[in-house]
């Protein structure tokens, strides 16, 4: 098991989050996370967002410092463009990228392709594409019934087959739901099913 965390935001109140890419804040926050997790080194730490109010390179240098000091073992980025990744890679090895991406949201397709080409793990958030995409009679619903699965499981299975660098992170607060998500890894879509979903999702993107 690899425990990953992120930094770069401040919570000033219930559901109120603000960016803070100040290098000193990023460093101190990572140290605090390490203490709260009770580990000698954070396995994977990701910059939650690149703060537009702080020079990008200064934020990248803070990440490099955390790597050099052994506070974190690997570093990643979140909600970034290909150009952001290229610039960050000049400062530190980019291990992962966490962007929104799912069956029906392909806005980060270019980022995924870049990650594939450079061996960077791609962690899609909001991977289930819930709601209308899982409705009765949808492509997800039809294929789910064929596999005796749920539409959410098929959405995760599609991601797993979409690319070898994809690591889905479906959220859950219940053990039963966690077990359901894990079983998605046992589902093997046929090429025809994968292509059908790929086409249906692309039309919605």
C-alpha cells in the first residue's frame, strides 16, 4: 500500500479552500503531513494546484527541496497542463499527475498521452462519472448488466483498460463500497465493449 497526500491549499472554514503556493508554506505543510501520518518519509506528495500568485518555479524548487531533504520519496502535480509538467520536470522528477478524467470527461487526454510516453503515473480524480452517464439504458448501464456489475464498476474497469499508467481513485466512505470498487479490477471488457464506451464517452466530452 502506498499512502499519498497533497499540499498547497489552506482551509479557512467549512468547505473553504484557498491556494497557498508560498514555498515556505509548502515545505512546512509537508513536514506537518509527515508528522500526522506518523511516517519517516511520505511515499508520494503532490502539489495540489500551481498557485498563480506565486512564481511557478519557486513552487517547483520547494518540491525539489522536500525530495532532497528526504521528507518525500516521490513528487507529483495536480490539475496541470503538459507545459506545466515539462517545466516541473526541469526541476524535479515528476512521478504522478492527478487531473480530472473519466469515461465522459476527456479534457486531459493530451496530459494522459504525455504521461504514457514518459512513464508518469496518471491519477484521474472523479473517475466514476456518476449521474446521467449511469442512467438506465446508458452505455455504462447496458455493459454493466452484461457483466453483472454496477455502472460505476464498469467506469473504473474502462479506466484500467484505457492506459497502463492510470491509477483510478474512486472515493468512498464505506467498506462495502470500497470492496465494490476493488472488484472493478476483476472485470475484463471486450474490445467491442471498450470501443463502445470510448465512443459514447467521447461524444459526451
